[in-house]
């Protein structure tokens, strides 16, 4: 549905996006994840034909953004970071204005406005001025605007930014419910959002893609390298550490802290090895007390931090 | 074409949903009312004098009231036009709604012409107020209506030209005050350029004189429509809208 190849955007001497390529299948929800200023908005603005790329191509539903912008625009619904609403308009008036801009025939317009107002739960404020709406309602009006012409592709720039937790939850549910009929790209710098709403994730940092994978794969990729938190008492810390390092399958042992003779360690294992049983046996056989033993799962957050860490972005990507 | 109408309607609605339209109309009504009262008072005074001197032929209402008043409206327009045009694009840029317009399946030309037409239409509404004053001249006298029609045509053409320039200026900034001030300076310059042509005969002076809005409006106020003046206004409109289109396009590249 969306195919981006070697996309580059420069502003003067600044490079906002550097040769990124990715593909999105029909019906998928893809999360653009990256710190602020990573190039997410720029990529989205190129896909929506708001600005042209400096180099590379982007195609939406087979149409090139430079060669056939009208066809692309007809197939895209776009919610910029700030909902593009006119405060002096009433919700209903605004939605039918956008509907007409998107080329909905006037016979169907009223019906479509009803449908999207219902769908995005703004039907109760349809006669209100947008200026009087809360941020959450405005965001939903923005979403209603984006789907009014039933586009193939939805592009949402930080759809939950600035909302309260309840609104965030509702917005995510709404986005999830839109998947299937629409192909969705959303950007965010909030990790749980990607884990909860997206099928695929594209991690961008400083204008380059450092990872692109399904959310499951990406989390399990590092979950294979399990870490185990262990608390042991009964000997000195270096002695215990030495013993733990000798356990088969252990790649690294990090001493955390010591409280009342209780030494905490984090034991990292080689990929695919489960060392919990071995570690327990080693401790007990040495005659020490094992106070705690638990697996520490690496969350997407750790993956994200690892991949976007300032010192080694490219090594992280190649792992 | 449908898109032009959609944009134009939306612009007109925003003018009339905010106090801007009413404020401009009120300002115009007061200022023009004063000019009208002044012109009629002067006319009455001079009529009495000439009657006292024993002349019996009627004085020319067109020449003595309508024509100077049309010139006055032309000048008042220079002040009102920046206030109309300043928000056209800068407001959309500031609020981010420009992203909606530029990512909708519309041609830039449709956006620009729609907005420009709305601005011209608002100016037309303002002009209608002066029609109310002129109505009294027709109720109590018999002036010729044709020069008045030509005069209004000239006023609309003048406004079209200056609004096109104002639209261009408002694409350059997201600040309405800046857009308004710059447009006002341009309007004022296009008005006072004429003065140079009064005493200078160099090429520059004649070029500046040619660029002056007043010089090209004056024949309209007399009820004379010269093709050269119409061409001047038409080319100013075209130039302004063309620059707006270029600027909007460059916005995409710079953004």
C-alpha cells in the first residue's frame, strides 16, 4: 500500500530524513517510533504530498507523490500533530467543509458527516464551536476529518499527544477499530502506544531507520537474551560472582548492590539459554542462601533505548 | 470550480463569524458617512450662493458630489484592504490548517482564487453601504447613474488588485500584523507614487506615475472606462495572484 525508497529530505544544509526505505502492507498499523526531531513528521508530510522529497520515491497505493499528487491526496487522510481545525466553525460545519474539499458528492455528504461524527464520538458536540471544545474533542474532530472520505491510508502524527489517560485509551481503541479497512501509519515517541496499537514498528532516529520489524519480533529478539535477577547471601560478593560466572550459558554477571549481607546480581544469559535452574543449583550447592530468583524481561523500551542510544545507533541496528 | 466555491464560502463565513467584517463595515459607514455629509453640505451651500447671485441652471451632482466621493472611497479602501487581506494565508499558517488545505485534493490555484474572491466579495459588501448614501441623491435629485456604475467597477478593480498583492504578502508570514503593515505600506506607496509624476519628468518618475493606483482609478471616478486602466488593474491582479501561487508552492519546498 505504501512503498518508500531511499527517501531523503534536506532543509538547506540540515538533513531531516536520510535515505529511508520501508513498506507497509494493506490493513496494517505501523508505528513510527523515535525521539522528537527524528524525522517522523517530515516523512509523513512527504507521504501526504505536503512537501516534496529531495531525493527518493514514495508511492501510496501505486501512485507517486511527485507524479500523481491528486490521486495520492484522494487516498490519504491526514491528522497533523495539531488538529487542523478552524475554531470559528461548528463541528458539523467543519466536517462538511472538509468533506467537500475531499470531493465527497453533496448527496452523500450529510450521511458521511453523521457517520464519522458517530464513529469518533463527537456527535454530542456537533453544533458546538470548535473554539469551545476541549483538547480531547478537538483531537477526535481531527480524526473524524481524516477519515471522512474513507481513505485507504490514514496518517496520524502523534494522535495521542496532549491527551489525558482516559482520552489516550479511547483514541487508541478508535485507531485499532479503524485498522483493517484502512492502512494506518502513526507516529509516537511513547512506547506502550506502539506495543498496544501497532502491528509493525519502524524505529527512526536522526533521520535514519534503525529497525523495522513486527512488534512481537522486536521484543522477543532481545527477550531471547534473558536476564535473571538473583539475590544471594552467605558469602562475599566477589566469591559469589565468580561462581555465577562459571555457570554454563551465562554471558555476564553484573553486581547490583548489597543490603544487610544480601548481594544482588543480574545474570545475563546467551541467546536461547535458560540458566535459571543452573544458577539456583550453583548457589545452593555452594551452601549459600538463595533469596530471590526472577527473570527480567527486556521491554520494548530497552530495545528502543538500545537502538536509539546516541553513541551507537548503527551497531544497534545491525545486531 | 466547486472547490473555488467551497473555499470562498468558508472564507466569507470566517469573515462574518468573527467581528472583522462588521467592524470594517462600521468603520467604513462612519468615515464614508462623514465624507458624504460634508460633500452634500458643501454642495447645498454653493447652490444657495449661486442662486443668490441669480444663476438658475442646476448644478452638476455627478461632478460635485459623486466624483469626489468616489475618490474618497478609493482612499478609504487603501486603509481597509490590508485589514481584509492580512489574515488570508497567515492565519492558516499560524493555526496549521494550511496542512489540511495543501494535503486535500485541490489545486493551489483553487485555494488562492477562492480566498481572493472572498476578500473581494467582502470589500463589495462594504461598498454596498456607500450605495445607501448615494440612494438619497437619487431620491431627491436626478444624477446620471452610469458614471456611478463605472465608478463602482473601478473601485472593485482597484480592490481586486490590492487584495491580490495583500494575499501574496500574507503567504510570506504567519504573523497577521506583519502581513497587514507590509500590505498597508505597499498600498500607500502605490497611492503616493503619483505625486512624483507631478513635478518630475524622468523615466523613473513616469514609471512610478504609471504604477500609481490613483492615476488609473481617476478616470473611473469620472465615469470613463479606459482600456489602459482596465489592463493595468487586470495585470496587477494577475501579478498578485501569480506571486501568491509561487509563494505557496515555495512554502512546500521550504516548509
